[in-house]
C-alpha cells in the first residue's frame, strides 16, 4: 500500500516544494502594495462602446495607449480607435467587467514582473517578441508579441 501511494504521487520532496512555491502569488516587493487598476468608465453609444478613461488607464499601468488598444481590439475581435480626448472607441458592446478582465490579463502578462511581481517594468518591442524589463529586480522576460 505504501509503495502504491508513493508511485501515485510520483513527486520527490524537492519537486513538491518547487510546485508549492510556484503557486504562491508574488507581491510587489515595495512593502506589499497591491496594485489596483482604476475603475473603468464606459458608455454605450449606439453599437459602440466608449472607454472613457482609457488614456488614464494606459498611464496608470505605464503602457503605450496604442499598444494597449491593439491588445484589447485583438482580444475583443473589435475595431477600435482613440480620439483626441483619449477615449477608446470600440465597435460593439462591451461591459466594463469584460474590459476589466482583459486589462487584468494584460497587466499580468505584460506589466507585472514574473520574478518579483513589481509593476515597475518597461516593455521593449522587437520584431517577434517583447522584452519585459523589471526596474525593481532587473529581471528580463521574453514574451510573445501580439
Ligand atoms: Zn522584478
């Protein structure tokens, strides 16, 4: 019975430890400040959705607004444009919740340092990939571009 249990689990102590650690969420090392996205303000106009504080949002996460728009329109399969006031105008109807979910995904993938969890990072573009460089721990992560 003992032998069977061992076989079923199939992980060494070290492996289990690694797995346990990899599941612990990383925090911003600057005293555990949890980064929160500003609330999304949207209004529906006909068949369009206007993301009103889009420019502020891009600013809050320190990313180029055109890049952020590119990500959102791709994920939503919608057309989008940014007007002079910094509103993002999307074709189609999207709730603030949907946009919020996508933004969080974007932040997790393209803003947060996977090594230390800091959001003080820069994203460098090259032809086929992005390089996420952390200003807190100087880790560099290569990410697929979109
Ligand atoms: Zn880092």
